C-alpha cells in the first residue's frame, strides 16, 4: 500500500503564460524552477510543490481545449500555505502587484482552522493564501 505525502504539483493553463509567471514570481515569491519551451511549460517552486504554467497554444495546453475564462475553469482554486501572516501587509503587497482580492475569513485547512484570503491571478484563477491554524486575524 502507499500513502499520500502532499501535493506534488498543480498545472494551470494560461492565455498569457509570461504574465502569469510574472505574477506568481513577483507577487507570491514562487521562483522559476525550469522551463521546457518545446512543451510550452514553465515550472515554479511553491514550497515543496510545483506550479506548472502551460501555454494554451503549446503542446500540453492545446490538449485541454478552450482557454480558461469566465465560462469555464481548469481548477476551482489553489491554496498556498504562507508565513508570516500579516493581513494588512499581505493585502497591500498583493494590490501593488495588481491582484484582485476576494474574501477574507477563518477557514479550515490541512493544519486546522486559520486565516485565509482569496484572490485572483491575471488569468482569473482563484487562489487562497492560508496562514497557520494558530494565527489570529
């Protein structure tokens, strides 16, 4: 038998992969791990996991059909656990990078109940930034 250790990677299809990569690198601090231009793939580090960005016009992206938009999504949302948790500083940083902010609240996650902020990346993907279960807003 086997056991799941965590999320290895998430794949996001993008109409403008360079803008999406710039957002994840500059706004969220996920550095580029590697690129495979022949596949239209850019991989970013997110802690111990990867976020793969694929161009909808590339080899992998074309297989997914129509590009993401208001009528259809490739993913409900991606949740990233972050530290430290400072809601005011976080909001200011994200707005400075052009993020569209969503709801803030206390939500349950892998470590228990804790602070959480929703936001949208440049392709309209919903993200959740999650603080530690012990943090207070």
